[in-house]
C-alpha cells in the first residue's frame, strides 16, 4: 500500500455505539477511512470480501460468536490484512493465542483514546502492539522458569487449544454438552472428550469442579 493511499478500516464489534465512537477516532487520524462496520462474523466476512480492508479492528466476544474464528477466516482470505484486537476481555488469557492466529496487536477497550491510537499506528507500521503488563508477562514466561504449582490453574489456561478454550468459556456461561455440540457442530462425544482433556490440563478431578472453575474464570475475566 502506497504511503499516500487511504487506509481502509473494518470495525467488528457487537456494540454499535462503541463502533461509532471508534470510527470517529480513526477517521480523525487523517488517511484512515472506515469502510465497514459489522456486529457479527458473517457480515464482517462479506464486508471484507467487498471492501478488502487494510486494517480490521475487532472485538473477540461478539455476542454468541467467538472472534477467534473470524481472525482465522480473515487471514485465510487475505494473509496481508492487519488485525488489531480491541476487546473488553482480559488480554492475559487471549493475546498470545490471537497473535499466533495472525493478529498483530491487542489493546483493552478500557484504554485511553491516545493508547488506542498508538496501537493502531504501531500495527500499521509493521510492529506488534501489546499493553505494557502483557509484554512483561510474555517476556517473563519466555525468559524465566515457571515455578508456580499445579493449583495455579490460570497459567494452565494458556496450554488449552483454541477449541478447548471455547468449550471452557461456554461451560462458564452455563452451557451444557448438547448446547456446546450444537453451537460448534460437534458430536456430544467429541464435546465430552474436550471436557475430559480440560479436566486433565486444569487438574480437575470432577466435571463439577471443572464447571465451577469455568464459572469463576468467566466471572473474573468478563468473558
């Protein structure tokens, strides 16, 4: 993209009022133009197909949908698209895996306007953007041995696959096996297998303990 060209931006968030405010902030940057706003994955994909945005700024919790699926779809459609996650969900649990999926940055919705602007300009310059505390956490995870015991289950969250995390999140919201199976077009047997894997990875001895842990995690993260 030439430096003089307009940067086309797609916003994906299930809160239209927030999207309008974000749109105003983005277009105030100069050569940035919001060419699409979507509240769900299907519409976001259609807009991306028609507009071919350079930058997608998106929430990962889209009502009943999970934005991780959208990140994968957008990157498969256009590997060059730059994706910035702007979310109310705690970056501690999601930023690292979203970077692996192809996102270039993660910033919390609670951040000030100048921080969000910094995040946009950073990812558009070809760099990765993370909050200071998250950069420090990842740095420590890479450079230091993890001396925490098995009971520190929050660290074990990072070991979950994307699908396991999605199942765990739905358990925390009160979904049962049949509902989860229907949501992701899986068999109930497959969901039960995911639950057994979750118990092993999170050191839970019973399904009830797993569900209580999922509820606690959901309440603490707002996910």
